[in-house]
C-alpha cells in the first residue's frame, strides 16, 4: 500500500479535495467515481470497482486518470465540488 501511495504522490501530488460524483450499482458489484484535486494535477478522476463476495464488497479494480478540461468546463466542476448536497467527509475514501 505504501508503494501505491508513493506512486500517487509522485504522479499527482498531495490530495487537496475530493468529491463523490457517481455511485453505480450492478448485480455483480458496484462502482464509485470521485473527482479529486491534487497539488500537481488539478482534476483527477478516481474510479473504484467493487465485487460483492458474500456480505463484504472487495475492491476488484481501481484507476486514477487526470482530466483535461477546457476553460469553459471549469465552472461546471467548481459548482459540483462546492455543492452543498454532499460533504466529502460523508464518504469513505482511502
């Protein structure tokens, strides 16, 4: 886990903020998507896929992908991140 944390820090920097933007439920598992702001990369899409085995969901896949936005798209992201509907601390994130 430490090696993964180091790779993320080297590629994206320190996480400044995060926001859950999509929760998808499927028969075989679930997928959550976050938008996060880092010190080196302004917007990163983070996706976790979970398999449900027994009663406990387990992470089966994950991806960190920088998001390139045109200047006109920034206002949409800022509104989403500052939305009062959800608080970052309401969601599990590691």
